């Protein structure tokens, strides 16, 4: 199985995100795609050589999810960014659900920003659990720790240093402000429906 990287060059020129930072980010994403394909290929080879019980196989099997999540989380992140100014539609199913689960859109945003501002590297995610019908803000550490099992990603914010340090240095809050100004709410609302 070979995974193909998607092209997000349309995001070059995104306000407050330098071309160099975006190109670096795209290169990093391509690295996850490349590594996912390498690990997948190595696992397939081990299967043909009957090495499924080897320590090498076990470690690669564990690594596969980390690489895949690195691919997919970046795709969600890039796809929920836009150069066109959009806003959460008043009275939309997502706006109503956010208000129900967090008290108000403002309360949700405050909590989401606080999640993204936490110390450490990772991802801030608004996810929807279809079983309970609830939205949650969650912190995903390193790509593979913190996912709510079975939940649907609605909004993803990359808060690894590579997503902001080149342009913002240690000013993560400024990056988060720029992120909020670049959210593609049409995509986020589509994910919720």
C-alpha cells in the first residue's frame, strides 16, 4: 500500500503564515507520508519472510500508527485553513452543538485556545463523539496519545514548534490568534455534518 501526499500549495500566501514556514511544514508532512510508506513496505516484507513475531516487526507495527497520524492530522490541519475569511454560521448545527456543550461559542473558544496554549508539543482538537452526541476539546500528544477513541475530528490545530516558531518564536498565543483568523469554518462545519 502506498499513500500519496496531497498538495496544499494553495495555502501559500495565508495571512500571518510566511511562505518559508508553510513550505517547511509541507516538507515535514511529506516526510510523514514517506515514512508511512517505508514502514508499510517493511511490514509487508516481514510478513512474506514470516518475521511477524520479531521485535523489529513489533516496533514497526507500533510506529505505523504514529506515522499515519502524522499524515492525517496534518491533512486535517491544512484542510481547516483558508486564505478567505470565513466564520462559524449562526444557528448552524455546529454552532448550536458548541453552545449546548460549552455554554457558548465564546466559552468553547476560550477552552480551545487554552488547550492549544498548554506547554508541550502536540495538537489541539475539537472532536465529536457520535455515541454520546458530545463535543470535546482534547490534547493529542505526539500524534498518537490523547485521541478519543471513535471520535470524529472537527477542528485541528498543530501546536508543534514547526507550526509557528519560524514566524512567532515563543509567542504561541500570537500564532493561535492567526490560526483562528485562518479557520475554514465551511470545512469545519462540513466535518461535523
